[in-house]
């Protein structure tokens, strides 16, 4: 189920809020869990089994780590001593948790990638008969990358003594499955929310702030991300693109992915606030960054801090000398790229960012173009990020390279590759000329311009809604109504991060 | 309680405390809840259709039955199909959508210059089908990487060549010639009405030339009407496609029928043509095009106005309407490009379609199987059924040539499953 859908806005959401507030406090987590499973199962009922399996394993591992598996319900659960010695069973439990989550992720997310690469390899070695093309294709369960990371963080936090294990399985199932952020984050670490799971407040002020977040999230998705997505889709799906259109297309994609993803985060945070939860910030105006290091402090913060705390630091972080630090940075970004999607494109995207981060680290975290004025550094950073988005958006590696070629006017304008076909030449040029008929319509140009203004000049949602005078509340609602009106004219338009 | 994390503390500080008055909070929450609750309440009170409830009532027992019969995975598929249908029906029956969409679409079309997911706005009130645009500007439909992706996705057979070559083989086994006629879509012939920057030449999908070449190498006769239409356009400059419809004009149909007839004469017995078997009678029809209807709004005058066009109705010499002739030597397999001006459901009258004009040009009857939007699959399936062993009257009996017409966009979007045509007629 998509937040920006008729069914969610006018069906699921009113029902969920009604059920949540009508239920007695003691049953609210159970109600929220049932609603969350229904929300998740709507995409594919079979996916619920995968999430349930992950939940059960991590719940039991958590209790084992905390030494509570055979204790009675009444005995208080205590946090483990930080840095203390752990028993064999505790080490085993955390290992089982991590391996089971990584196995789930590996099988569902990387099985197809592995078979595709194997097939390419045997093809290259001249052994096409050994190909596994007929082997089954695995369907990726929605949001698996997010909830496995969340679930894993629970076991690790309990093991490290950063969090107290949950005795109540309903509370834990509620944490893993919570529908506002289940499918596309933010990745909520257990330690960031455990207190709220036990006790939180529900106030009119919180609900109003949540409604404001929700209205603005919907506005970002419908008014900015989707039209920019249309421009990007038209250029990236075309056989040929003129250089200017190619730049316009990838710029539109950079706005699409930012507003799409930050819209989801705003919607999730807004829904969380309506239910009494306060989720951490996930975006902080990333395109205003003056260096790649700063960009990663502002973009998808919940992932970058997760990778920092659960991967970069355990690898040694920056404590083992310069060279090792650069290797760690590159490795974390490489794996971060692979986390986004099982394709070489994402590996290259991650490697590109990893290299840039390592290069900036070598300069004392200063931008590579330090000599430029601040606005120049922001523009240069955006330019580098823009180039990396080509790999993120293009269908595959050859398409990425061809698209970059189109941007720089290299080797004709072919995006398709292999176009030594009869009448292709003249027809392709004309096909490229046709794109302008769609992507430069006033609606798309207006949305693109607005997106640029909001991305570079507007305050982010957290700051803007901190004070909510009447005019801001009215503006939020007005934008919400406009978004809902435009929603009727848009087809099914899922969030980009649904596929990750 | 454990110490709260830095991020949680920051979040609690930033989002947990909002500077908002109680009156504004109350107003905001009330209006927000009213917005999301009013729609389902009004729908329940005012609507007299309950399709979504019917879907639920049907799907749940069906899922349970399937689970018992075929197992949980099969039941999951049924349930998933039901969920999709439920959402579709919910949106179709939505009163909000019915009230809000027309003015919203009007705003988008008249002031912001865009169509919708199905129809694109061109220049001077011309409308284009999105799938046609995507086909013409998109990647080559024979590109190996694309074909492989489609094969792995498993949703459709994307490569048209095996299906067409299979049809050619099956027909050849029965001594019947196949003439393949990929019909150009509107942006191919009239790119100038879409973008000023495009010249007025033909624009094909990048794989189109390769596709024609491979058919010719395999010995398949191909008739590409785009060359005829391009020549006619260059001669007269008159539009050969309708402004607000996906399809070609009656004039284009006549031109193509004449050229097609000249090709078919090589394959059929035309020793006794009856030049006066059919007559043409000019008439006028007017209708809003299918693309204008797809825009679902009462938009700008130039896009909503009906087009009035002259058609040439084909009648028998006795003045009776033309009908398909099962005994004809020619069978025309087609889609809506065959049916336009022939199938009343398309809104442009009857008796003037491609089969009718072909009959007129040949001076003899023509048999026809035409399925709207079914060029890649449904028309071939209908032919396969018409020649199946259990069928009494073999649809190919007495045929010398089969013309296989389909919209060129089907090469990019169609399902090209290979179908078998029965080898010989029932004894």
C-alpha cells in the first residue's frame, strides 16, 4: 500500500487512527501490529511470513542475549554491562540474529543478481550450457532492507548493552513492523525508540505537527517528485537524448529521488507523531551541502549513521591509521551502494561516493574544491552527486555509460547502444527531438523550477514546522488539498525506495 | 530507562515540542481528519455501487477454496489478484474522483499543457497516445538486453519475430501467403504535430529497420504503409491521422488499401475481378476521438470538439452494407486500425474500414478477424481458434493470403506468444 494512494489516505489511515485511539492503551501495540501486518501484506500476503520469521528469530535472540529466555514474565529485564564479558550463548545468539537477517537479505535481494552474474560469467567463458537462466527468479519482499537492518540493530544494541531486551513479543513485533516507516524507512534503531515503546505522550500539538509533516510529505511526492519523475523517466527510457535534455533529465531525477524519499520520511515521521512516536530526522537539506562528506551527513541520515555505527566503527573506523580509514570508508560506501540494489550500477554509485569521501578525508574532511566560494562548492557538490545519480537511475551499466555519453555529447546521442541498425540514425535524432514535446510542458518546467527552489533555498520540514502559526497551518492544508486533487489525475506511482 | 540516544534526544527536542497555539492545533487536526474521513463517509452515503464489497465477497471464498485445492502459494496469487482488483474498483467507483478529476484535468491541460498517463498533448490541439510516443522514442524492441529483461520478468513474450515467423511457417504449410503489415503509429507519420523541433520525416523505433530486414530474410512479405503515407503527406500535406484520435484518417485507409491490393494481386486469383461489385458512397461522421475521451475532462475547446470527417462507405452494387466474406481468398487479421470506420464501438461509423476498402480495391470479398487492441495476440488467437480441430468451419479454407495488420506499437508492448495454426483442414 502506498501512502500517496486513494486507499491509504481515505481508507487505511482513518481506520488506523480510529482503531488506535479507540483501543485501550494496553492493546494499542497489538492493534498497531495487526494494522502494520495488514498494511505490509497488502503488497503481497506471502511477504508477511518473511517478516514474521525475522521478528521471531530476533525476539528470541534478544531474550537469549539478555539472559531472559527462561526467566518468568515478572522478573525485570536489565541492560547488559557495556563492554562487559559475554557468554558463549550470548555470542551465539547475536551471531544467529546477524546471520539470519543477512541470509534473508542475501537470498531475497541478491539471489537474482548472483545468478545473473554467474550466467554472464559462464557465457563469457564459452559455456552457455552451464547457464542458470531457467532457475527461479526470487521476488524481493517490500522493505526487507529496512526491517532486517532494524531488527539486526536490536540484537546488536542489546548485546552491546545499549538497549534493554523486550520481554513482550507484541512490543517487539510492533517495533519491527510499524507501518509508518516499515517499507522505506527511516531506519529506526531500537535504541532510538525503546523508551517510547514503553511510554509516550499523545498530545494535540504532536498530532498537529504530524499532520503538518504528512501534508508537506504528500505535497513533495505529488507536486514535486512525481512530475520530476516524469521528466526523468522520459529521458532515461529514450533510445536517444540530446545533451541538454540529458542534463535536464538527470537533474529532474536528482529532485525526484530527493523529494520522493524525503516525502516518504516526512509522511512516516508525520504518521509516527500522530501515533505518539517521535522518529529521528532522515534528511537535512542535502543539496545545500558544500562537500560530499557534508552531503552524507544530511542525506538518508538513518542509513549513513547505521552504517557508521554497525559497519564502519566495527571495521576499525578511523582508529587504525590513514590508509585503513580510506579502505573502510570505501568499503562501507560500496556495501551501502549494494544495499540500495543488487546491480553493478549501485556498486559503482557506492564506490564513486566512497572514493570522494576518502579523498575528502585525506584533505581533513575539506571539500575537493575548497578554493571555490560557498555557493560554488554547493554547486560543485551537487554536480558530483548529479553524475552519480546517472548510475542510480539507469537500467544497467551500459545504459549509464551511454547516458553519460549523451550528457557530454560523446559518440552520438544513442542511449540504447548497438544501434548499427538500418534506418536508426536519422530516426533516432528525430526521436530525441520528440522528447522535448513532453518534458518541456509548462507543468513539468514549473514543477522542476519549484523543486530546485525548495531543494536549494527552502528550509527543511523540521525547521519549517517548528513554529506553526495559522498561516503555515493553512498553507499546509491548502497544499494537502491541492495534492489530493492532483492525485486523482496520477496513475499508480510508488515511492522509489520501495524497491530497495 | 536507558539513556536516550543523541538522535532521539535531538528528535524529541525538535519534533516533540512545537510552537503552536491550541486553537491552531485543534483547527488543523479537525480539518485534517475531516478531509480523510469525509471522503469514505460521503462515498458510503451517496454511492449506489458496491463493486469493492463484491470483490471482497468473491475473493475471500475463492482464496479459501484455492488454498484447499492447490495450496497456499496458489491461494496467495488469488488473494493478490483480488487485492489489485479491489483497489481498481475502489478508484473506479470513487465519487471524489468523479467530481475532482474533470476540473483538475482541465487545469492541467488548459493551463499547464499536459495530458494524462494515457494521452499526451501535441501542438495545435493534436493528441497522442502515450504508448505510441514511448514506442517511437524508446529503446529498440529487439535490443537483446531488453528482450532478456522481459524474458526474466516473465510477464509477456516480448520478441515478435518467433510468433510472426511461426505464423508464416504454419500458413506456408497450408499453401497460404502471409503479408505482414505493421501499421505506423501517429508520431511516426506526424511528429511535427508533437514537437516543432522534429522534422516531418518518418520516425520509427530504432529496431524497426532490423525487424523488417529479418522478416524479409526469412522470406516473409512485408508491407510497410509508412512509405505510402509519407509519400501522400509530402504530396498533399494533408494530415493522415485524426487530430484527437489514435487512428488514421479515412483518406489514409483508402490509400493504404489501394497499395495493399496491388501487392495482394500477386497472390490471389484475380482473373475475374468484379470492378463494379462494390461501390463507394461518401458520407460525413463526427466524433470526439478516443484520445480526447481518455483525457476524461471537458477541456479546451480545441481538444474536446468533435472532428467531422468524410468517409467512403463501401456498399454492394445492390446498396447492401459490406459484410466479411468467409469464402474470400484474402483474410485480414487486424486490430483497431482495421476496425476504425467499421466498428461502431470506435465512434466513427461503419462500412468504411480497411477490409471494406480492400474489398473495393480488389473487386472481391475479404474475410476479416479484427480485435481492438489485440494486434499482437488476440487476432492470432481468434484465427487459431477458427482453425482448431474441433471447429467445424476451418477459417482458412479457401484462403490464398492472410494479411496480418497490427499497430507498430505492439512491437514494443504486445504479447507475442507463439501460437500454432492447425496444419490442415478437417477432412
